């Protein structure tokens, strides 16, 4: 642009840039004010929460001091020792929280970070103090409920003790009956349960006598601990007597499993005997016979009706014996299969060796003047190996020998044809 208004475009560009900068600065200031306002509101809310927590903790500490005195009078010092320690700890935390609040309220200027950190500490200390005491108060509320319901609870426990005592004779009868059929090892897990259950019930009865005496005399002495002892004794006795019934069922199942395993073992023995009788190798038959005899003797012992059974131990012994039988039978079966395969392949190997020897012999005869000693030597060895294979009784050895005859005949043929070129 020329003339008097050449500067107008520059002014326009400058004005636009200044406007953009002003907008950006204004937006940044608004975001800063919003952030500061949010932080201020959060700090104010944190301070209110700290003050509320502190007041609530102070009230709960004071209330539980009275609660502890009441519990001490009702339950005694040993029962309230943990409660007293909890009150001491909560009071110390409350004092620390009040000290922090005093730092917030004094005239000394504090940074925002310090005030935030101290308010958070006040809330944490107050919550710890109240939570600990609330838990203790709940425990003693439960104990008071126990004492309040003690007469009814004692009657219920008495009936349960009577029922458990009635089961003692049944448990003893079950053990005696099982001992006529099962070995001590089989009963080891339950043989002492009757005596242990009886001891647990005796302990529970002693606690029951204490409860009855205190309730009948109108004593203010608590009985909750004795009621717990009764409950624990009943639980142990019931578990022990239940284990006898469960153990009986398990023994019967294990015995049935053993009988099924014995039947299966008899079948496997029959198969092993058949393999032994038809096996062509005397060594394999002898090895089979040894493991069959051991397994058969064990089965005969385990089936003896006069013998006390240990189903788990007997089944383990039977499995060990049958595992040994399986290994020996598998080896014998493989050896027999090798013999049968060798017998099947032998006729073909002999035929092939004879044919190759004949072809080679005819070629050497037709070219007698040109074939050297090497080819003739290998042909002679091939004929010797063939003769051995034809009279060998072991099919595996015979097959190997026939294959060697074929190899020597092939080598002789190759050497003879080389000599004639």
C-alpha cells in the first residue's frame, strides 16, 4: 500500500496479536482463580472434618472411660485389661490431636501445606482412637448379652452335653466292632477319639458346674468364660465322635475298593500266566513266573478272611506288586513280539539272501578268469552265514545272520562286477 495510509495493515496485525495475548492471559488468570478457589474449599472442608473428628473422639474417649469402670466392676480386672490399655492409647492419640489443633489455632502463621498436613493427622489420630474404643465397647456389649442370656444358654448347653455324652457309648461300640475286622493301623486315626471326646466333655462338665453354681446362688460373678469353655469342649467332642462315624464309612469304602482291586489283579495274573506258558524264551518265562508267584501269594494273603484288614496299606502293597508284574509282563511281551516279528521276517530274509548268493555265484562262474579273490571271499562268507541262519533255532539271531549273508552277497556281487570292467 502506498500513500499516507501505508501503516494501517501493521496496526491491524498488531491489534489482532494484542487481542489474542489478552484473551490467553485472561483465560490463564481465570483458571488460576478457579484452582485457588477449589483448593481453598478443599482445605476448608478438611479443617471442618478434622474439627468434627476431634470432637467425636473426645466424646467417645470420655464415654468409654465410664464404660471401662462399669466393665471393671462387672467382669473384673483381668477381663478388662485390654480395654484399659486401649483407653490409655486412645487418650494419648487424642492429646496428640489436640496439640495439633492448638498449633492450627495459635497466632503463629502456618503455611497451607502445614495446615493441610496437620488436619490430616488430626483426622487419622481421632479415627484410630475412636475405632479402637468402639471395638472394645462392642466386645463388652456382647459379653453383657452373654451374661444376660446365660440362664437360657446354660440350659441349651446342658442338653447338648447330655446328647454328646449319649454318643460316647456308641462311638466306643463302633471302635470295638471295627477292631474285629480292621488292623490297628487302619484304625489309628480314630482309635483314641472316644477317650479324647470323653476328656473334652469332662472339662465342659466342670465349667457347667461352675455356671450352675453361680447362677443358682445369684452371684454377680460373670459366667461368659465358662460358657465358652463348654462350647469349646462340645465342639471338640462332637468333632471327634463325628470322625468315628466318617472313619467307619471311609473304611468300608476303602475295603470295597481293595476287593475290586484284588479282582482286577486276579484277571491280570491270568493274563500273565497265559503269556508265561506260551513264551518261547525260558528266561522270560522264569522271570514272569517269579513275579506271578509273589503277586499270587500276596493276593491269597489279602483275601484271607481271618486276617485283619488295613485297606489303605493293603492296597498300596497290592499296587506295588502289580506294578512289578506289569513291568515284567511288558518286557516279556516285547521279547515275544520281537521273536514273532523276527520269525515273520526270517523267511523273506532267507529267500532274498539265497537269491542274491545264486545271482552272484552265477556271475562269478561266468567271469571266472576276471573276478578276484575279494569277491570270492565275500561270497564264501555269505554262503557260510546263510548256512548258519538256516540251522539257527532263535529267529532273532537267524534273522540277523540272514541279513549278514545278504550284505556279504551284495558286496561280493559289487566287487565281482567291478573286477570285470
